[in-house]
C-alpha cells in the first residue's frame, strides 16, 4: 500500500510538472528566463541539482543557469568539473543522452566517455540534448537525488527527454520570432540606408542615424554629429528631436567629449558615472568629463563611436543606456554595421556642403527649380513685386544716423585737492552733500603737528615768563633782548605750524554739491594721500550740463562728412534717450566734434577707437529728468538724408572697402 501511494504521488508530481512546463512555454519569457524556470521545476521534482548550457554567438559553450552543482562537485573549480564539461561537449557532438551512474553502483555506464567517464559522486548524472531543427542548441544536466539507482534514472529518461522536447519547441518558437524580428530589422535597415542617402544635408543624415540607431539597437538615446577636416565637431541630431539647441550646455558638453573621441579615433565606453565624484577612482580627463555628463544626462552606460570613411573620421554616434546594461560585443557588432553604411553617406553630405560657393549655389538652384514650376502669371506677379522691392528704396529718403553711447557730464566741476602728504583721519561730508565754499570736507592726521604746537606753546609761555623776570632785574638788558628775539622766533614757528594744520584740511573749492560716489567716499577713511592728489569733486549749485558721446570709429565716417559740410551757424541735430528714463526722448544739437580719436575700454581686455562728440543738454533736461552726473544713454546724430538703399547698405559697403583694401 505504501509503495502504491508513493507511485501515485510521483505520478501526480510528474503530471503537475508536465503542466507547469507547458504553461511555462506559453509565457512571454526570454530563452534564458525560460531555462531558469524550466531547470527550477525539473530539479524540484526529479533531481538534486542541475544546469543548462547553450551555444553562444561565437560557437562556444556558455552556462545559462546552475543549481547545486556542488553536490556532485561539478561546479567551476570542483573535483568533477572536467567530467561535467566532457559530458556536455559529448552531447553537443553526438546529440544523444548520457547517463553516468553514481559511485559504487553496480551498473556503471560511462555514456561513451570511456575511462574518463567515471562519476565519483553518489548521484547519477543525466545529460540530455535540447535540439532545434535536429541541431543541438543546449544541453541539460540533471543530478538525481542521492541513493536513486541509475536504472531508475534511465527509467524516466524518456520522460525527461520529452520535457526537453518541450524546451526545444520553445526555443524553436523563439528562433522563429527572432527570424521574424530579423526580417523586420532587415526592412528597417533598408529604410535606414535609404534615409541616409536620400539627402545630402548632414543634419538629415545625422537625424536618420540617431533615430534609426535608437530603434535598431534598442537603447535609451542616440545622438549623432559631424566632424570636419578642421577638427571641429558639431552635434547635429538627438533621437526623438527634430532640431538641436547647439549652444545649450547639455549639447556643448557632450559635443566636446565627442570631438576628443573623433580626434583620438578610438571608441569610448564609460560606465559607473558616480565614480566621477570619487577621487580614489580618478582616470583620465576624458573619462571623468564623460561621467560628469552622464550624471547630468541621468544615463548609466554610454558609448561614443567614431564614424569613418576611407580611413578618416567624419562623425560620431553616441549611444546611451538609462540602466546598467553593458554595451556587449553583440551590440558593438550592430553599431559597427550601422556605422559602416553611415560613414559613406556622412562623407558625401560633408563633401557636398563643402563645395566651392555651395552656400550660394544651393539656394539659387532651389530658387531656379521653383521658378521653372511656376506659371507665367505667377512669374509676372513675382517680377512686379521684386521690381517694387528693389526700385522703391531708391525713391524713399530717410535720415542716415550714427548712434553712440553718451554720458551726462557737468560743464563745470571743481576738485578738492590734498595740500599736504598724510593720512585722512576724518571725513565730514553732509548727508545732503550740499557744501559751502571753504567748508572742511576731510581732515588729515595732525597729531604730529599738534604735538609740535603744544611744544612751541609751552616754550613761548616759559620764554615770556623768563623775559619778564629779566626786565625786572637790572643789568640784564642784553639777556632780555636775546629772550625777546627767541620769543618772536617761537611765535613765528607757532604760526607756521598753525598754517600747516590748516593745510591738513581738505575744503570745498566752491559752493555746490559733492558728486564723488559714496563707495569712493567710504574708502577715504584712514587712506594715505599725497600732496596734489584729487580727493573729492564738487559741482556748483546750479551746474550746466552736456552729453559726451563716443562714436565708434567704424561708424564715424558719415558724421565727419556731415560735420565738415556744415555752413556757418548750422548744427547737426541729435536725439537722445537716457537709460534711467527710457520713456523720455530728448532733442538737442551737436556742439563740437573732437579733432582726435581716443581708445575706449569696452570690457575686460577689450578696447575700441572712438571719436568724442559734445552734445548740448536739452533745455528741458532738468524739467523732465533728475539730472545726475554719470547718467548714461544713447544719442543718435542725424547726418543728412539719403535713399533707403544707401541707409541700409552703407555700413557694410564701408566695411568691405576696408577689408578688401
């Protein structure tokens, strides 16, 4: 009864196992995932452990999954590892199952391995082929439970072989799916090649390369760009985008890295972007820069591959993965096949773009084709429109003007100078900055002078007392006269020190307002100064203003010609706008044009030659704006009427005359 119950339980387990294998074959799994589930279920019912190997793309044997190979000491490095590999190789060669009986079992069966096929473990080993179209594609090893007789294992050999046939059917279905995918991929490849060669525009070639590569490689994102003969790289396309913001930081950073890869003419593969912040894994600058870009782009794996044609690099393809999926040899082969065709298309498009006068000939050719396709009525209408466009500007007159930067400046301002060397101790400028003539604005350190004044004062007091005493004593007239002379010398010295103390004060030269900037005033405290140094600037109470305009030398030609043609009493008109009051337009006249040009600083290490023009301040200036020295704006000076063509083109014509001289 017990035996019957065990047999019934085993039959139920085998039936359940068969159903599980059938259901597993219906699931949407990869071959590797299927084999893992298949081995797990088979070993769970019939074995102690097992493994599955398959043929890889290079024709070698690769392990797919393993379970408890250490039980029979057949793991990599185990005592029976060589026996395991010989059994697997034998099954791949012959396509027939092998049963290797456990140690000390009477029916030793070497499975055709000869003396080398001795199983030195207590488990019976079963090697079975998994075929697709009568060709062995995989081999399964099943390690029987301990103590099971090898004859029993051979008894359910056919059953396990039937399970392997189901695995073979699953592999065949997957093989058919792969063939269908390959057919579809071949179709997409034809479309890819057609898209590459359908246009001689490098941007369209790169657009096709980026988008088709993303689809055919199955990656997160692809980017493509061109590398010209001058060693400059330009990122032309990002998969999924019609246009690329070439000046964005994102594109510029990856374009710089791709340019270095093109110059090195060697593919760059980068993983683990987080190592960019770890100094212990410091590598060359290119890899570090690539990892920093990957952190910004949120990608995990990136490859940059040069695109070559006739041994020259003409572009690059950037492949990115958002997950830790390595760019293995299979994917590299696909990339190489895509780039082989892209190289010729990209080289042709770059050669076409670099044709002499191509920038002019291509638009003209396109325009010619459009004209040929027009009817006579449309041609006449366009001809009339062009005639109006080109003739009308010759009739319309407009003022030619030159524009320069202007600064508001008082006609009269006075400087308060330091009269002695020293160090400023006190700055006493009123809060409203209004001062009277002679008012003390700052004082220098006078401690040394004060000590001298105190010394001389004490000496005068002592000498005066001694002089009075000498006058009271008879016969001391000579000594009294001497003391009188000394007293006069001391008083002269005291007067000198008093004058020096006054010269240590910086006073307002006129009544008015201090216009020195507050930041400069704050810097005066405890500042050493030299005699004759300009310290503060004071504008009279009611200043007169003018605008100092700097006209760039390249635009001053019209101004100088118009100024030289003026009749006595005539002046050039000017209109102005101040940056602080953009809603106020003011009108005035040119007072004078400098006879010399000077250099103006326009930025860090940037200079230009300008001509200084003085423009009278408008009469209503102080009525409409709060006039302050240093206010900036723009001034447009009218230089006479000319036709519209001249007004638009004269600057370019002058530039070309200078360049082509």
